[in-house]
């Protein structure tokens, strides 16, 4: 079987792009990705678009928007994938399969979302459709309310972890200052993140604004090919393993003090890659809310159940720590334009492994993992990556 690899990437700045259309965001990310791969649109055999939408914008059937953005791609087969907040990873997964099968030589993956045409409350309502609506539709606080339920369950078992969440928020905001693509490039500081205030109010349960990823617009793109491109301006990045594990949909059927399927994804992904967590240089993980990053420390095996607060507070996951987590600033400060997020996370890892991450660069980065989660911990994707 052919081993697919990343041979180019592109990324718009994430943020509030009021004046820009979805095709204009796509065009910027794709043009950059093709240029890095030293390919022209005619070299692309298939397009996989990650776009959640769900009502953020009026346009559905958005796969043809890539051909609208880059007219030379208008006859290239294109389809759209959706898997809640893991939409971008679902598009990557399909592209990898098409290349691995030999049917496609070079696939273009695009992730895009335009969320800011909606208010935060409307965005929360739209995102709640990614819960198991029969039981969870009326959760107060939008999707923050869903993750507040995880926080409440975890706090009930292990005690109040608000300070640990503030450490995660402060770390990711500090890291975001070095990321030119990030929505927020401002160091909020630990004291701000720790303290509820007019500028940092409670949003849902124990989660404050500083515990939430923002409502963001943006696009990211990858070229995935069946071989390294000798003329590319970036090294090829390959997968040591690619894993997806799903969990039971209703939260009522699960132990909310842990992400069970995320743990399985990590165990399988590391086993398939024939490595341990200690062999990783960095992790880009799905901190849609700080409680998610906290609980993912346990899922990835950084510590035992109930001990994640120690890891959050002792600097282990800082850029110079034992295992840097979210050196890009994560979803928390980079932003979380739903369909673009999984693609963006892979771009960030590829930049690190190419030693082209600028101020975000983790010293001697040689192997990275990307963990992208959809819904309330339901769709779990793990990529373990290293240069070819
Ligand atoms: N973190 C830090 N600061 C934030 C922020 C966030 N998540 N969201 C907004 N801000 C800042 C804004 O930049 C603005 O600052 P300024 O006054 O200096 O310009 C200020 O807070 C007010 O912004 P506003 O957009 O009015 O805030 P809001 O209260 O309407 O929205 C949230 C804040 C947290 C409710 C919103 O970002 C949200 O809904 N996030 C969750 C999105 C989500 O569910 N994603 C899916 C995850 S699975």
C-alpha cells in the first residue's frame, strides 16, 4: 500500500474576517499550499473539503467553492466531509485513503469555516446540534454547557480544578503570541485567567470566557501525495499511525470524568506507531475548552486519572517542558473555525517537524501527535507524524 505524506500546507490568519468570503479564505490557503508543494492546480486529482457549516452561513454544498476560488480546479472531483469539530480530520482521513488506495496521486485537503456572521449565542445554538439532541439539545450555555458537564463531573470526583484550567488557558494564550496565524496574540496572564471578572465572566458552569475557544473564521489547506516532492519548499511529513475511535453518542451512557474513546485512540495510535508518549516532541491537542485539554492529559497517558492538575501546573506541557502541548496556542488562542481546525492542527505539526515554526518552534522537534475531537468526545482522531 502507498504511504501518503504531507507535501505542502497553507493557512490564513484565524480571526474575525467580516469582509472576506469563504472562497477568498480558501483561495489564500490553497494558493499557499500548492506553492509550497511546487504543484499547480492541474496536478491535483481530488479535493476533500472540511466544512461544518450547520447554518453559520447560508451556503451548503460547499465543495464546489474550492473550484470557484481557484478556477483551474473547477473540474477536479470535490466532495465535502463533516464530523463536528473533527471535520478537518475527517477530510484528511478521506484524502489519505484515496492516496493510499492508489486511485489518487495528489489530494488537496481544505478546511474552512466562517462563524462570525452569527452572534456567540447563535453560534452556541448551532454547535449544540453536535450534541445528542434528543437528550442534550436544551443544555444551557451552548457547547460550553456540554463541556461544563464534563468539568462538573470531574470536579465532583477530584475536587475543584479551576486553577489548573487557568494554567492551561494562560499557557495557550502565551503560546499564541508567537503564532502569526492565531486569532488572539495576547498574553492574558495567569491572574486574569484565574479570576472571574466583567472581562472574564462565567459562560457555563465553572467555565469562564478564558476557558473557551473563540468563535472564529479561517481556512487551512494541505496537499497529501503518494511521494515526496523533490522540488517542494518543505520536507514531506508522513504518518507513523492514523487512528479514529468513536464513543457512544449520548453523554448519559458515559463516565464523564474521562474521555474513554480518546484514551483508546491514544493507546492504539502509539501502539501502531511503535512508540511511547516519551518519543513525541510535541502534541497539538483539542482544547476547545480548557477542561478538554486537562482531561486529554490523562487520555494520552501523561498522568494517572485525577492527576492532570499537577501536569497543568508544573510546566510539563509548556514549550520547554517534558511534552509541549499546543505550542501553537491551541484552539484556545489560535481559534476554532470548526471545519478548518483539524487541518490547521496538522499544518502546525508539519511546520514544527519542518523546523519552520518561527517563534512557536519546539527545539529539535522530530515527531508530533495531533489529537482532534468531534462532539462531546465522540469522534476521536489521532495522527502520529514524522518527517519522511
Ligand atoms: N477567549 C478569550 N477572549 C474572548 C473569547 C474567548 N473565547 N471570546 C471573546 N473574547 C474577547 C473578545 O475578543 C472581546 O475582547 P475585546 O473587548 O477586548 O474586543 C471580548 O472577549 C468580548 O467578545 P464577545 O465576542 O462579545 O464575547 P462573548 O461573550 O459574546 O463570547 C464566548 C465569548 C466564550 C461565549 C464565545 O467565544 C464562545 O461561544 N465560545 C465557544 C465556541 C464554541 O462552543 N466552540 C465549539 C467548541 S466544541
